[in-house]
């Protein structure tokens, strides 16, 4: 009697369920530090958590101020539900920020390091509006690439984020409903980072422990450009915005970081609708 060879076994439904449950459990831990109730944010956290538990390198990308570095650090330090010995995987997952600013030569060195035998798993971040804005060489370095949505795609999360930020910077302060409504209506080119700066400024202005809409600094509206920006102008705008967020809006420091005169930076800010 001739026996046929058994086909290779695929992951069982039970194994897949365990992987899914582990990712959901880790996402719940991450959400404790990075609040949000929207479907897009919860899905992002589950996908990022699943990638964290899997093998390979992870790239988090998205517009400026969406919390890429914060999510990377939480994922790095969060103890994995899959670890039965209670050990954290933080040591084997260093975080590398701002890969979009790296030169081709530096990225080539990193690629060789990531491909080396026994290289630690890396969690990296890059600023972009979409994956197509990143080079193919950069994307090919990572096994998992996840985009973080900006606040315009998850406005229902603003109330939760605002409450969490306020509780951190001023635990006794309460947000009034009109304050939350005002925050939701505002244009936010800096996303979570700008929302945080707005609330910090409001806490300093508030006379008591109730934060009202009148305590918020003037809204930072981004005027519409009179023309459509070119691809290079859009990339330049993203780079300048990222630097402004990093230096907390200090334009003199931003000009120094960018290596341009302040007058040049001011002209760029006006031309690219960042003033």
C-alpha cells in the first residue's frame, strides 16, 4: 500500500486565534498610554502590536506629530503577553527615529546592519503623508510597515487625547465641554504634538481648575495655498513642519537646525502656508 506524503500543515485556527488575542491584549496595554476610541486608531494599535510580536523589523510612518515616536517607545518597552517568563522584549528592539532625514549612505549602512546575522529587531519611525512618499529602498528594509492616521481621520479621539494630556500636565484641571468642542473644530497641522502644546498653553492661562474655551490660545489655522504645491514643495513643507514641532515652535532654533537664515525660513513659512 502506497502512502501519499502529508501536505505541509498550515497554522491552525487555534494558533491564529492565539496570535490575534495576543495582539489585542498588547494593543490594550499600549492604548493605556496612547488613548483613542476611533476604529482607525484601535486598528492601528492592533496591527502595530501584531507586528511587535512577530519576527522582523517594524517601520511606523505618518504625518508630523501623529505619535510615531511615542508608539514606538511604548511598543518597545511594553511586556509582551506572549512571554510566559514575564521578560520584556525592550532590549531586542531599539528605536530609531526620523529615518526620512537620513542620507542614502547612512540608510545603506543601516540596511547592512539590519540584514546581519543576529541583528536585533528594530522599531523605526519616518515622517510622511503616505508610504508612497518614502523611498522603495527604505520600505524594503522593513518586514512590517504601518501608517499612523492623523487627527483629521480620527476626530473622535481628540476628547480622549485632550483629557489624557490635561491629566498629565495639570491633574486637578477639568476640561469643559465647550473647550473640547473648540479643540475638535480647530485645524491641527501638528496633530497630537500641536494639541499638546495648545493645552499646555491653556493650562498656564486658566485662572482656576476649569479649562474653558476662552483659556485656549488663538486657533492656529492653516490657510489654503493659492496653488497646488509641487511634490518637492510638499516634501519641504513636511520637513520644516517636523523641525518646528521638534523645537516647540522656536523659529530661530528651527532656522539653525535647517541651516538657513531666519529671513529665508520666514519666506518659506509664508510660501508653504506654515506661518
